[in-house]
C-alpha cells in the first residue's frame, strides 16, 4: 500500500515538473522498494498536532471526528469538497473580554469621526466616549455601542478602512495583557485550525463581528483568507472618486447580522454548504451548531466554556460562573449542549496552555 | 534553480508520508543532480490548454497575462492567494438565448406554484404563462418575468429547491439544440477556467442569475464549488420544520442584485478581494470589469461578443449586430472596452469551436 502511494505521488511530482520519466523510473522503483521493506520507515509523526490540549473528552471528540471523516474505507467518510468547519471568533478563537476588540477599535476611532463631524461632539454616546472616563464608557449600553459602530465603520472606502484597521492593530494593546490583540488567540484553537486544514477541512470564521474588520488580519493571524471570513456585513456602494477611479464606500446599512439565526443564514449565503463541524462559545452560536448538527453523517459541535480566570477569564452564567457583559454562556445553552450531544470545551480541564506567549 | 525546487518539493513529500529522510537523502540528491544536467528533461507539455481558441489577440492576451502573473522573477508576479478570476455566467460561460436558463426553469415551475396558490390562476403574468402560448410568453416584459421569479424561487427550503432544480436540469432541453442546458457551455471558456485554475487562479462565477440556482450545477458543470458562486441572492429564514428540524426557507426578498454596480459590491461581500481577471459579455458586467481594472499591477478584462449565428447566436447592438432582448452588448460598452484596453472576444474569429458536442 505505502509503496503504491509513494509511487503515485512521485508520479504526480514528475508530471508537475515535466521531468522525463525514463530517467527517474529506476530511482523511483528502488526508493519505493526500499521504503516498503525498511522497518524504521513509515512511522507516524511523533509530534502531537493538538499538543496544547489535555487528554480528555474534548480532544478525543476532535480526533475521533477527524479520523472517522477522513477514513475512506469507513462508514463516516466525508469527501474533501464537503469538509467545511466554521468557527465563531470572539471568545472562541481569541479573547473577547473586557470588550470585543472591534468595539475597542471603534471607541478609538471616535475622535477622528468627531473631527469630521463636529456636531457629534456634544451628542451622546460620543460625548461620553470623548470624555475618556473609563468607568462611564464601560457603562455604555450595547445600543449606545451600536450607534458608535455605525458612525465609525462607514463613510470611507473599503481600502481606507483596511489601512486604518491595520494601523490600529499595529499599535493598540489589550488593557490586561499589554500585548497586541492579535497575539491573544487561543493556542489550542490555532492548533485545531491547522489540524483540520491538514486533514482537508476548509476552515471558515463565522463571526458576529464585522466581516471587513476581521478580514484585515484573519489570513495573517489564523491562516484564513478573506473569502473564508463570514461576518456581520454592512452594504457598500460602488461609485467613483474625484479622479474618476472606481471605489466601494462603506455604508451605514446592515446587510447581514451574523448572530443567532443570522449565522446559518450567512453560512448559506456565503458558503452554500452545511458545515461538518462548528465551534462557538455563546448563545449567538446556538443556531449555527443546531444547523450543523441537523445534517446527515458525522458532525462535530463544540462550545468553549471560559472557566479559567487565571490565564484568561471566567464567565458563564452556566455552571455558576459569574455573569458577563459580552459572550454569555447561559445554563440553557449548557443544557441544550448536553441534550444534543455537543461537546463543551472546559478551558481549565481541556487546555494545557491557553496562549502561545505563556511559558 | 530547478534542482532546488525538486529538492523542496520532495522534502515536502517526505514530510507528508513520514518517510525517514536519512534513507531517501542520497536518492534525492542523485535525482536532483541528474535532473539539473539532463538536457531532455523539463520540456513543456505539448498539448495546448486553449486548443479551441484560434491564434489571435484574445488568446494572446490570456496567455501573456497568465505567464506574466505566474512568473515569480518578473515584475508582474501575483502571489497565489491574490489570483482571483471572476466570470459572468449567462452569455459568458453558456448560452443565454433565446432566454436565460433560469427564467425557463421559473416558467416551467409556474404550474406547481399555481397548484399551491390557485388564486394566481387568473392573474397576470401567471395566466399568460399557463396558457402555453409561446408567442405571448416571449412578449412578457422583464418586469413580468421578475414577478414570476419571485413567486417561483421562494417559499421552499433550500434543500427542496436544490432537489427541484436538479430534477428539472435532468429533463429540460434547450429549444434549439435539443440538449440539456448544462451541455451548452462554451468549450473555449471551459478551457480557460481550467487553464487559470491550473495556473493557481481561484475561479469564481459572478452572475446576475440566482446564486442558489447556479450552485446546484456549477461544481459538476464548471468545476466551481458552491462557495465560489456569487449571484443574485434572496434572503433565507432560519426556522424549524414540523419535526423540529432546523431549516432555511427561501424568502421573496432580494438581498443582493448581482448586476451592474451589484457585481463589485457582491465581489467585496463574498470574496473580499479585487479580482485580477474578469470576464463578461454585457453592460451588466461593466462595473465588474472597471473595478477589476482599477487595481494595481497586471489585470485582464475581457468581453465575449456574440457574432456567430451559425453555431450560436449573433447579437449586439454593437458593431451593427442585431439588438437582443437579453445580453445586449451596446456600442457604448464596445467603445469603453476599446478606450480602457479591455479585450473583446469575437466568437467568430477567436473561437475555433464553440461547444464540446460539435464535431
């Protein structure tokens, strides 16, 4: 078997480079032969692709799912084209406390917006944001923040926006960790992304966050290209700038609210296939997991429970954990997970290491 | 150079299969060495990937663009991740006359819709469609057809729709060619899709037609997976069927009108990158080509002109060709193409063969 696979792959290699087979044939045969009889060859790689995961039900569920769906001879095999895995971002792939990273960006952008529109200076919630009073800002409602989001995420071209987000990400630091936000991704989830991709899965981000925002860094940070980022999306308007150059301007109009029912709707719109695996951490991911689980064959649904305040944060309110302003994991969601056979990833038990920068 | 590339690729091969390098090293070195000195190796494949294209400016433009953007040492090199090519469908990849295929599907679906909603029986335009009077149906306005489209493309689950489209495609035949619509793709464009993919380009359909409709057959017909089909898209609504199973229902609400300015807007929404190459055939593709051409570096913009009535259809009104109900190629578009350096593909001159079924 192994010798035949080597021969097949080497043949493809030869075609790719137009190497004359005549010459290579003898070497190929010889090497395949040597491979098939040498007992030290063909060992499984010793490094664990999920090294930051502790042995336990979560890691086991992942490994078993991948093995079953990639085993061509097994009953649960999934053809490569159908291997779609979707990941929520905030609280699933990276830190979402004390506040979503994109909201931090929008708050930081308020002075620039007010400079262009001075009439907003004395209007709430802009006035509070400009005051710099951290306590007052922390008390802003999600409705207030939405107003800030619309004002700060529209009115510029998509290129200008990209440049501005890049600039911000290069300088902004998380208040607790004093590191760029892009370093605050969970190492076990990064391993999981790579492990799934290495097993032929196409990994997608499906986030309530802004699609244009996440696309700026997703390729560099997660290895996920822009076209595999599905998020809440505002409309853009095609037009021409002063020099007559075609341009797309970001409009203050929501086209896709990629939360709750919006997640499966967004998945259908942008991907057009039902995922085989879905990962989230809050009630906003419930419908994505339900939709994923309603398909035939092997499916994997997982929810991250933040129960480790030391390296990260602890919040629920499931399992008696403290309530949180963002990213709530309710007891009802916990019960549904149990009832439907979704796996809860407990940070404390299931992850040996949370961040790459930890020693 | 070549030896180093072979060595790099073989090293990756070795990692993939966990073969011990120690053993393979000698063979690898030897073969790389032999390759680098043997003059008969490294010949380009003799078969022309664009065999149905006649030699001329269109074929030349394609080949030069691909060579320039894939030549790592050249000034116009484009990294693989940015190799995005977008194709209109109707009239660019397959026949759109005498009427768009999807409209034919919708007309055929009217009896099923009226059976569910008998009150539509005596209401226009349904009454005319039900009459079966071909002449009267051909006279329906695009506004009338829109009413039929909304009525026939909503109210069912996305899975039910998929099954129905598949059933229709398996039986429906084009009135002139008496063949399934899916056989009426242009062979030169199929070659172009494969040639671009073989050169590391990701090929997308960006169609004014329905995204859900085209996704049913795009993978089988064009080798383009559902997630690479951008089209006009209706909203879906997440809910639960009678058995409590999660389901997405097609709504009579347009989310994305993927024509004209909607094409670059749809490309930004669904792909998030500016294409490097764009192909169309009508004024509805103008903005997509403009947007593509407004980017830096090498870009390829092409428009198909239908000027060959014998194997296909001849319509303009550009260049004195007869006016058409669908897929008009105006003189203004022709002039813009000339002015902006877009290449016009003239079916008669540039294509040696239009369909795969021709002898």
